[in-house]
C-alpha cells in the first residue's frame, strides 16, 4: 500500500518505490477491535479498517524498510 490518505490508498507490489506498507494479514470482521484482530501478526505496526459496502475487514500492516 502507498502512504496516501485512506480515500486514495492503493495496493501495489511491495518492491514498488511508492509502497510504504506491507499487508501481512487480513481479518474478516466488523466487531473486533483492530489491535485484537491483528494480535496473530505481532509485526503489525498499523491497521486499516474497511466497513460497509458489504465488506468488513481489517488489514494488518507493517512498514516497508528501505
């Protein structure tokens, strides 16, 4: 994912120079706190939640080190 605001964030290959976050896990849920949902991914440094439009999920992210 790039580091753009959530409204325009896009997925891309992790080796793309514009990529700043790597998706390390996806949890299908709408009623679990993000920190709890990503507990299985201890390297998580940020979360992204998507709710509505029939898709409720949490992405567990880690920053790409360059």
